[in-house]
C-alpha cells in the first residue's frame, strides 16, 4: 500500500467535491453544537434546582439531566451516522460512477440505520479494546478499518463487513494497513492541533479535516481492494471536465 498515493488520492477526492462534503460536515457540526448547548443548559439549570430546590428539585434535576444526556447522545449518533454515511456515499459514487457529489445527496437516508448500528457495535468493541491497555484497540482498529466503508459501498451487514474488512486489511499486510492508517491520523491530527491555536483558522481546518479523513480511509480501501485505478480515473475525469469548462 502506497502511503503517498493515499494522501494524493484523498486530496484529489476531497478537492473535486469540496462544496457538498464541506456543507455536510458543517450541518452536522452545527446540529451537534446546538445539542451540546441544550445539554449544558439543562445541566446548568439542574445545578440551580439542586442548590435551591431541595430534595424534590434535586431529583427532578437529575432525571432531566439524564434524559437530556440520552437525547443528546441519540441526536449525536444519528447526526454522525447521517454525515459520515453521506460523505462516504458521495466519494464512493464519484469513484465508482464518476458522479459528482451533489447537495441533493444529503437528503438520502437509506443507509443511516445500518451505518449507525455498525458504528455503535464497532465503537463498543474497539473501545473495549483500547480500555485493555490500548494494543487490543489498535489491533481491532486495523482489522475493522474498512467495515464502515463496506457498509456503504457494498451494503453489507455489520458482521459481513467486519469479516470482509479483515480480509482486505490482510491483503497488503496488517502492519502496512496499521502504519498507513497511523500516518494519516497523525498528520491530520498534528495539523489540526497546530492550527487550532488560531481561533477562526483552527475551526475551519477542523471542519475540513473530517471529510479529508474519510477520503483518506476510502483511498486506503480502494487500494486494498485492488481498485486504486478507479480513483485515478475519477480524479482525472473531473480535472479534465473542469479544464474543458474553464
């Protein structure tokens, strides 16, 4: 697996459909920010009730805070599943069908449920792995790195996606797969961390990092499946079309 090509392909896929990808990430970020603000407001109100409302006020505040947390978590899960599935779908269609991403793609919701279920199951299992001295989490991340792309690209169930992801991760070798993922995560993480000290620039870069990371993961996915040439063709066609339009 060529790490340099992963960055090149990710940048190309990210650049040619920047508008729809960025708007999708922006909408998700706004909704998450609103949900977080509501949760914080409920918690702040609950603290006031606990201080001045006595036992009854404290009990009501605790119940309200619990339900607010559950609601915020549910909203966050649905929004993340929608945003990630939408951006994955935009990029996959660009590669497989040479179809430019469109803002209308954000209205499609057919894969949100399956994606959310897969995300929760993978998140819990990998999270447990990281809790067990980190290394098991890194191993699980490596073998299941393609599970979510497979749910979107091939419509697989979570079990089949996990099994197929392991096969794809083994194709170039587990260590190469892990190293490619780690380099991408570190580079993006370092850039975002460094620029995050500049308020506006940091916010913009953080927003752009999400679709780029997904494009990087898909560039790994297509290389692992032996279809890296499809990305070259899709980017080349988009560049030629833009040149002709110019």
